[in-house]
C-alpha cells in the first residue's frame, strides 16, 4: 500500500480521517462504495468533503494517483463525481488509479476554486492603489 507522504491525515480540528495508517483488514482493502450526498447533510460532513477534495487537488491536481492509504470512507463521498477511476474501478484495490475531475469538482465546490484562484494570482483585490501612492 502506497503511503502518500505530506497528505493531511485528517481535517484540522476534527476527527474526520483522510488517511489510514496501515492495511490491517485481512479481507483486503475496505471497498469504495459511491455514497449519495443529500442537501440535508451536516455542515461538518460537507466541510470534511471540501477539505478532503482541497487536499487531493493540492497534492495531485488533475494527475492520476494511486488510492494507497487514502480513506475509503472519505473517497466514497466523492467517487464517481469529483474523483473518478482511471479504467475499470476495483473498489478493494490499494493500487487503483484515480483522478480528480477538476470540472466536476469546480461545479460542486466553486468556493474551493475561488479560494485557490485568489491565492494563486498573488493579488489582493481589496488593495487600495491610493494607499500605494500615499506611501
């Protein structure tokens, strides 16, 4: 099982797990099962989805990556929508290749891309040009 070094282990300030430490299930990897997200989900659950997707995008971008030690439960909330399998999905394979569908991710979590975009261009929209002239 590939361990993704530098990937956050959990959502900061919570118990929402993003990675597992080791493969201990004798039956193999916990299967990834697509879970439906309903509008009435708790705010904490939605924040965990957003945080996990943000970590995936920051760590892998739109490139392919192995499932490895990423938590199956957390992947299950995104699989088939924002995270897609490369080739045929084997839900119990730690070596399964996955990819973030950036277009679907932006459609589902537009606030995430607004934050990433604002940080990426290095410009502060609230900057007052008159302030610069006064200095």
